[in-house]
C-alpha cells in the first residue's frame, strides 16, 4: 500500500513539475526552486539526525562553504561555472571530514554543542577574512551558465538535482552501510561488540552528508547570485534542522515537506508582518505536540493504521 502511494505521488509530481513554470509567475517559480535546494540540505541533516543519531548544528557552515567556494571561483577568479561547482562540493566534503574527525567521538548534547562551535569558527572566518569573503558585503556578481540563466530552466535544474540527491541518499540509507548507521543510532555499544568500526562509519556518514550539503550550497550560490556570512551562520543550520524535524526526522523524503512548509510560510507570512518567526515557531511547537513524527512520519502512521481496515473492507465486499 505504501509503495503504491509513493508511486502515485511520483507519477503526479512529474507533470506538476513540468507545468509549474508555465502556470506560475517567476516569483513562485523561484520560491519552489529554493524549496528544492533546501530540501537537499534538510536531507543531509536527516542523514545524521535521523539515521546516525547525531544532531548537528554546524551543517549551515558546510552548506555555506560550498556556496562561498563556488561564488569566489566564478565571481572573483572568473573561472567557469563547472570549476566553481566542483571546488564548492570538494571544499564542503573536506570541511565535513574535519568536522567529523573532531566530533564523531561525542554524542547527544556534546555533539550538538561541538558542531555548533565548529560552525561558529567558520562564520568567524567568513566575517573577518574580508579580502576573500567580502565580510558583510559578501560576494556578488555570480553569473549563472547561459543554459540555466532563465528562472524556469534553473528551476528544472534544481528539481533534477534534488530528485537525484533524494534517490542517491535513499539508496545510501537503505544499503547495508545505512542500516549499520541505524544500528549505531539504536545501540552504539552493541554495534561495537558485533565488530563494527563505529567511528569509521560515523565519519563516512558525516562526509556523505556534508558532500550533499555542499551540492545544495553551490546550487544556492548560483540561485541567489550572492553569498554572505549569513549563509554560514547558526540560523542556516537551525533552519535546515527545523525543516528536517517538521518533515519528519528519519523519513528522508520528509525534507521536501519540511522545506516547503518553512520556505512558503516564511515568505507568505512576512508579507503581512515582520514577526513571521512567531508563526514559524508556533508551527514548530504544534508539530512537536501533535505530530512529533513530522508531516511525512504522521502520514505514514495514519496510512499504516488505515491499510488493515481498507484490506478488511475489501475482503468483506
């Protein structure tokens, strides 16, 4: 039943995505592009929080490092876009490896605070290294490749990247390696007893997560055409974590629902009031009270409850 629902959603999503640029204005197309980019970012946080049992608060820094390297390469060094993309992803992977080696031997609040401190170090570098990062002025003049200069084409690119990232990460968490991460989340000591190299698995999981965060960051640099210390700040990490929680930690695909909820609410509510964070915080509180599993997690539970009843009714008829 659940598999049928997945295929039905996928089948309905394809024509909807194809028709989006012709139906909606550039403003809404750009909003949905941002949703796709942040969905990838939220999935990377879910890899650690939902599947490894380590909740990070420094992933915004990895996201921002990818964006900064891509921006500097294209806007300052005047290199081709493909070079900026590769350097951005590679830099994010390298930073995530450093973060992982320092943080994987901790867990719980200690891991949370250590990754927070790591993110603050990166933020401090971006603020102080004015000659490279531009400090608060950031890096401007990031030119998209001509074939994705149009908002509609960039939207399609973002959706394709998000879909490929989702499929790849789903295969990753469904693989024996991903199942090992779940085992580590449930009982680290038991996995050690069974002979698994827990630190190595956590490092590799962190690097995979950071690499895809770098992909999201480089994509965001070309989308926004501007990068500043805001992109590596704590707020970016919290935003991604909030998306993962609202969508459903441990569901992976819930990141799309969480990203859509946060981005759309942020933009629509801010049209009417400057206090839109109150509405966002209220949604978060209500989610934690009434749907701690998140949007997708709650939907799965309801579907699991309804499936036996529908099957029984079908047998009786």
